């Protein structure tokens, strides 16, 4: 059946609620005891105007899945409140525990406290005065759009949103990267380029599409393997065309491994199309730890009645 995990988060939002409402509780109906990975209960408390505390309960057998789902549901709740209230909503902290609101004495519980992801970037880069000349360079609107989406990716609260923002930034430059270029047919399985038809000898050359230009840039300029490109493009198609849901495994394994490479391609393309030297800032890409990599893990035992306020804690920090 798995354990029941409690997800607590703080949300800042400009919600308009009736003045007499200080707490809202929602309970899922029709969920059997064996149902897993479903939110069973949500409590939203008003701490002060514009600041709320939410508590969600979900059941899962896997601790890692509890982390991923807890983070996902926290941001999903913020997005839902933003939608319903036609306002901005932002998660400012997340913690997960197996402890109930009133822990039982002598029972050991697990707790995980996440770092503030928006503050978990590496130190900012040093900008020298001559770097700011980039502001005065004439840039096509498509390049300005790419810069805007790159900026949005660094403000994203959810890993999927960050990936999508980077994909849009990269695709914004596809027309500039292809500009009158041609391509030869390439095998979908291995990526091998075939310049002539093996049967009749005719050239396979054709006008390059935007997707072709992006693939060539990723493989030839950035050094991606054909497999790397296929993983990015397949996930992009899944997300942008609604072909399938993003699985917990995608969130845990695929997205974190693809985002640094994709950000690198976007930054390099912007520099190249702007006529900047490779050594021009930014020279080093920023990365950030994900929720499951920047967490304080604590196993603790609730005090029994005869122990008073004393608590036995043991924990380790990862990240």
C-alpha cells in the first residue's frame, strides 16, 4: 500500500478570498486505500494577505518518487491557484515528511527539506564593461525572442517549463541558422548522411528545414551524438504536441541530463548569430541542482510522553 507522505509548501499569491475564509480543506472522494501516487487531501491556510501554507497528502511506496511527486504537486497547486484566481502564484519552499500533524511518540519518521531552487544557481558570471557593447548590437527580432525565452527558462519554477522555454528559444533561431542552406538525406536510426540514392545515384540534396538546421548545429557545432539529438527532439515533440504525459522517470532522469546541453546550444547559437567571439561572456554555463539533489534528509523519532521535549535525530545532507 505504501506510505502516506505529507507535502508542505509556502505559496505567495494575490488571491482574492472571502474575508471570513482562513482555511480550505479538500478531500479526494472515491480513492481506495490501495490507490497510489494520488493526492488524497489538500489543506490551504491563509498565513497573511498574499501568503499561504498548503499541505497535501499522497501515498507512494518509493521515497524518490515521493520527492518528485511532492515537488510536482506543489508547483501544480500554484499553477492551479494562478489559473483560478487570475493572478501570479509562486512556491517559496517545499518539505516532505511521513509524519502526521500530531506525530506518535516513539515512532520514527522521514523528512526531506528542499532548497529554494530559484536561488540554487551557480554564482553569476563577471560582466566586464566591454561586454555590455552587446546591448547596442543590431539584432533580428527572432534573436531578441530567443534571449527572452532563455531568460524565461532561468525563471521557471518547474523543470518541464524550463525545458520547453529552452526549446522555444532554440527554435526561434532555426530560420537564422538555416538561411539558404541545403541538406542531404540522413538515416533516422544511425544519423548517417547519404548523399546519393543507393539505387539510382540521384542526389538526395534538398532545402534545409528549420529542424534540420537545429540538428546540424547541435551535432556539428555542439558535438551532440545523434542519439542525444533524438532524445531532445522526441521529448520536445511529446511536450509541444501533447503526444504523451511526462513520466516521473522523465522528470528524474531525462530532463536534468538534457537541459544543460540544450542551454549550451541556445547560448552558443545566440553568440554566433550576434557575431560574438567564443570567449565572450557568458563563457561558462550556469547549472542548478534539482529538488532531489539539494535536499536535507532527516530520520527522526517522535518523543514519547516520558521523554518530554527531547528528540532523537539523525540525518545526512545530499547536494
